[in-house]
C-alpha cells in the first residue's frame, strides 16, 4: 500500500465515500461547516496545483518532443515516414472514438446525473452550440496566433500549442544540435516533470477531498448515485473495448498490410514490451525493452528503432488521445453541457494535440486531460471521476501506445527499404 499509488487512490476514494455517507450531511455544502471548508480547501488547492502546470508543461514538453526529430533535417525520409505513420494511426483512433460517441454512447440511456452539481456557467474555449465550421476555424486561428506570453497567462491552449510548435521547428531548423538552448529546454522540461511527479504523489489526498465533496452533493446510495455508477462502468467498459480494438486489431493489421507479415506473429514477437507496459503503465520505462525487442525480434534496424521509438514514446499516444476525447464527451454529457457535432470533432482534435508530448509515466495523462476539459467547458474537478477508474484503464492504454510505437518501427523500417530477413520467434 505504501508504494502502490493505484491502491492508495482506490482506498482514498472508498474512504471518502464511506465517511461522507456515514458522518457527512448534504447541508454542509450550503452552511459552511468547518469540516466541509477544510475539504473544499484541499480540493481547490489540489486542482490549482494541477492547473498551475498546464501552460508550462504543454509549451516545454512540445518543444522537447519536436527537438527530438532534429534528425529529420538530415534524414528526411525517416522523419517523414515516422510522422506520417503517427498521423495516420492517430486519425484512425479518432475515427473509432467518433463512431463510439456518435453511434454507441451507452451512458446516454440515462439522464445527465451531474447536471444539478454544475452551479456555474462553464468557460468554454469555443461556442459549444456552433455548427459553423468557418466560425470555429476563424476563432481557432485567432487563438492560435496570439501572443505566446498572453496565451500562457490566459491558458489559451491552442495559442500555447501553436507557439511551442513554431519555436520548436525554428530551433530544429536554425540552431545546431550543440546549442545550449536545447539543453535548457530539456532541463526545464525535466523540472516540470519532477513537479508533476510530486503532484501525482499527493493524488490520494486530492481524490479524497474531491470524492468526499462529490458524495455529499450527489450521494451513491440513492437512485441517482446508482445511475452514475452504472454510467461510469459503461464508460470504462466501452473505452477498454475500443482501446483494445485499436491496439490489438487495427495497428497489427495496418503493419501487416504494409509489410506482408502476419499480424499474429507481430503481436507475439512484441509481447514482452507490451507486458512491461501493461504492468508499469509507463511508456518511458518500457522504452529500453521496446528497442531491444524491435531490433532482436521484429528485425528493425538500430538506426530506425533509435529514432522511431523514443520519438513515439513522446509524441505517438493513440490510446491516450482516444481515452481523453471519449472521456471529455462522457463528462460533458454527465454535466449536461451541450456540444454540437463540430465541437465534438474539435474536442477530438484537442485530445490529439494534448497527447503529443504527454509524460510517459503512470497517470500523468491526467495533466493533459485538463486541456480537453477546458476546451469543452467541463469543471476540472471532474478529473476525480476519471481517476477512480483511470489506473486500470491506463494499463491498457499504455500497452496500446507502446504497441503503436513498435508497429510504427516495423512499418518505417520496411518503408526505408532496410527490412532484414524475417526473424525467428
């Protein structure tokens, strides 16, 4: 328990529910009870800590990720194939997610259970009821090309991403690899990741406060609470199924179509890093195993694996993008927040952007989830709802992310015309 963050979060959530039901009173939320005020202080402080890191984390992690493709300046084919593969697989993941939210969405069989708890008008990045593609693109353009400092101060996510991409590309094109600016970016990014690690370490405390507050407002013993738990279960099952569909069916089939190798054989040869990713929930921790497996079992040249896999561990997060987008649509429905079809598509694009440069560590994708929530106007405290079931889902998601990187290495290796003879198992 002392070392397992998953068990700590689960225990904190259960303890918060039990204490709220046994000793709490819904009237505390309106009467300013001392206990509830302490809980509210912890909750607001925790959410503020998460929000504090959004702008610098996006800016520096994106620049660091782009700086990793500096080799593309001299190896244009390798960089082009790699980025092209990442875009194709991410778009496929988005299409799968869109099919789910438009045609399946089992949670909509019940009414929005959290609508009554949304006692303020949420700030939305874009007009959620707009059906004008030109209006959305115009507003996106204005947000994208805003002053970088202003964008960071106002949490203009689109502006932050645009500035980071432009700065990163300019650094790669104009500066030599030995420039100290690259090291400065890496050092600042390392500092941000360290602070993020500290915040993740106190997740159980934050979850306790948020779940306690949530239980007082909604409760889990009545019909409304039972309906909410049913919806949450349906969401978890749905996300797990489509994540596995993308990772175990779509990605191997795509690699098979390009390389003419058996998809079952590819999965069997990639099994070791997938198991490591599943158990550690960390694509970064799995990277050494992925490189060794790609070279020794999948027949990928070291010049390809050393470029594709580290870049993929930073920028190719199909499972993360899929989860964040569907989760945002799910939460928006629970809170009764109206979303047009174009806004749903915009949320998926924001999820794709937020997944680029996501930290390769357990539960760290929740920091990028804030971008998508802000785009949809969903309160950040909704993250606690996802954290209750996020860790089990994170294991599948990380395995899919790693499998996408491995299949990408196989595809790019084949496209480079350096495919070695089919290796033995």
